[in-house]
C-alpha cells in the first residue's frame, strides 16, 4: 500500500472516529435531555392531577376526568392514584375498553416500594412511566403517570438520521480531502524520488532540489545532497586511487619484466645475473611495500567498531616506533622529548588499534627522516588535561603552500619530493588512521626550511 493511500486512510479513520464520538455524544445528551424534560412534564401532570383531586374539595372525580379529557396534554397519557390502603381512587382512562384490556396491575409490593423511595421511573412497553409519593392532607397517595413522548421521540429519530447522514457525508468528504491533501503533501517527496532516480555514476555532480530549506522534506533533500557530496568525493578518490595505483604497480612490474627479458636474451656471467637479481629484489621490495601500503590504506578505511581495540599508552608507543625506525634505518636519528607528564597515568591511555597507530607514526617519522637534510627528526610529546599532542618536526625540503592541501591525497607527491623514493601513501594513510581514532593531523611547513606534523588525540 502506497504512503498516499495509507495517509488518506489513516486520516479518514481518525476524523471518522472523532466524528462518530461527537455524534454519539450529541445523541446521548439529546436523548438524556429529552427524557429528563419528559419526566419533568409527566411529574408536573401527576402532581397537578393529584392536587386537584385531593386538595380541592370542589373538584370531584367526574369533574377531574372532564378537565383531563379536555386538556391538551401528553399522548396516550394515563394517571392512576392509589390511597394509603393501596386502593385505586382515580384512573383517568377507566372507561376505555382498550385500557381495561391492558390495564396494568400494580401490586402492593410495588406501591410500598414507591412509598419507600418517593419516586420510581420505569417503562410500560413504549410508554414511559413515573410513580411518585404524594403527601395529601389526609394520608399518603401513590400517583402513577404514564405517557408516550411522540414529539420528543420523533425529534430524537430525526436527529439520529441527521447525524448518520451528516457523518457519512463528512467521512466521504474527509476521504476525498485526505486523498487530495496527501497527494499535495507528498508531491515534493515524489519530486525528490524522481530526481534521485535520474542520478547515475556519470552525473553525481547533480543535486536534489532542497525546496524551502525549512520543512522535513527539505531537510531530507539537504541530507541526501550531503550524502551525494560524500559519494561524489569517494568516487573521485576511488577513480584517482585506481588510476594512481595502476600506474604505481605498473612501474615496478614493467621494470622487473624488462630486466628478466634482457637477462634471458643471452648467456651472462654469474656476476651479471647476481646484479640483475639484486635489481629485481629492489623492485620486488618496492612492489611489496606498495602492496602493503594499499592493504593498510584499505584497513584504515574501516569503522573503528570493526577493529580490535586495546588500551595504549601513547608515550610507550612512540618509544617503540622510534626504536624500530632507527633499528631499520641506522642512519636515521630520532630525538624524542616528553614533557609535562600527568600524575594520572590514565591520561596517557588511548583506546585504539596498536598496529594501526604504529603504522601511522612510523610513516610520519620515516617521511620526516627521509626528507630531512641531516636525517634527524625532533619529536615533542605533551599531555594535557583534555588532549595529547605530538609534534614531529624535520629540517628538510618542506612543502609549498599550493601543494599543502593536496598532500593527503593517496599517491600524491610534491614536485620537490619526486627525486626521493616512495609512493605517496604515508601521509594519506596516517591521516585516515588518526581520524579513525577521533584525532586530528595538521601540517605546518616552509619550503627549504622545515615541516612539522602535529597529531592531537582528545582524552
């Protein structure tokens, strides 16, 4: 079922329920009011009849019947009066054969109940009846009056038909209005769906119309456009990544293939074969390093929730990375300065992936040593109350301001760095790993002077 149909149906059900409750309330209170009014008139008639018969001596039984007969009063009215001995002393319809045939018989127990409760309301078929205790000047009397409220019941039936008819008309009108209104309200969503349906990998630069920019549908369009921004950026990065990765992988493979083909063209001396093998070994190591970098870059793009996390002391991790870098490259010199260590060691603890963090700092430090003129790097470590800050500074070729914003792109290398070996993955990988741990990585650099990488982790 479509949303428009659901909306119209639910809207109709809600409004119909409210209207039904409203109609039932009107009918109930109208019926109660009619009944109260009718019993009030019935009681007044019963009291007046009893007063004329009992209190006024000049009014006799026969005269009272003549008065009642010629008085416009309630339809199918009948008034019966019993004295204290439960004897019927008055019946305004006792000459009617029809009345005698259906003459109600009120037992003494009923009359005593009336004397005890003062007033009883009941029904006799379609007629409504009232029995009251009248305190006369000689003794107590029970007056029973019954009649049919033709006029009141007719008005009530007419009200019922009006309410039912009005309810049906209102429900139909509500259904039509709900259908039209839901179509109008869902038109912007249909427009968004139509625009989204036209998007392909070839036109990701297009965006959905955001409308007035304030309502929920506009917010949906804004959110979707933001998602398109991220998807477009991911596509661009992927396209660049595939292009650069293909180029970077092709270079060592081509070199290896060429050297093998050349060495097989003729018989060579063992020294020549050894030289070729050493060259192939260098290219293979470069290819292996590139492949590992690509795998680590893929790993760094994972969600933090998918990694195995441990409590890591940042200062200890830096010492381990420093020692491993200097052991792997003895000509590198890494100076680590740690200051302002907090008394609470928990402020040095970071929850994260130890292997990824080692990879990030190793890449940053090796890059700094590689581009530093004296192969030496200074690292400062400072832990505050709210963050840990690591600064890695070299004395090298630096990065030009025009290239600084592109330095984190995979495989991108500055113009002054192309004479150095590498693939342009180190900083990109390090930034992703730091961001994965809710940290930030910033670079400050001056060409032919220094480059400083600042890594900050919130605590």
